[in-house]
C-alpha cells in the first residue's frame, strides 16, 4: 500500500491536532475497522532517523484517528522532518495510511525561555522603556 500524503504544518510551541477518517476504498464507502488494531504516529528528522516525538494517538471506532502534538512536543521539533501514521493489526501486519513532510515555523514568543529565566534567576528582567 502506498500511503496518502499529508503535510504537517506546525507553529513551534503551539498545540496541534488532526482528525483522520480511514477508508478501505477510494470512494470512502467502507470504513477501516480499527477494532483490536494499534495506531501510531511519529515525527523523525528523516526517514529511518531517530524518533523525535511520538504523537498522542486515539482511536474512535470504527475508523476515526485523532493525532495530537502538544506544545511541549512541538518545541523540540526541527525546522523540517517527516511523519507517518501506521496501523498494526492483531497478526502483526503493518500498514502505513499517511505520511508526509513536517514543516515547523519558529515561534516569536518563546514562553519556555521566560519560564526558565524566572525559575533560574528568581526574577525576570523587564525591558527598558
């Protein structure tokens, strides 16, 4: 099976969620029955590279898959990467339904730095006016 292509466009440090409906046929008349199946999604720097983050994946039967990358996970992503969504049946057969590029736009307001500065120094310096 050749997976469908879906690009993840992410703003660093933000929460992101996607919902996918999986179908057996191109006409979308027969849903994939995900009963007893394991569904996983990971972001890597490149195909075969190290796992950067594993997404939180939840399944609503029969064929709905929700994929979530929260702000803690999107903070660690490189500017570019790859992702895919794999389904493993009870017999161990793996099918990749979706794959694609990951593009991360750098954030402007970096709340991590402000929080770290407050924790490590005890105060946060205000900008000069």
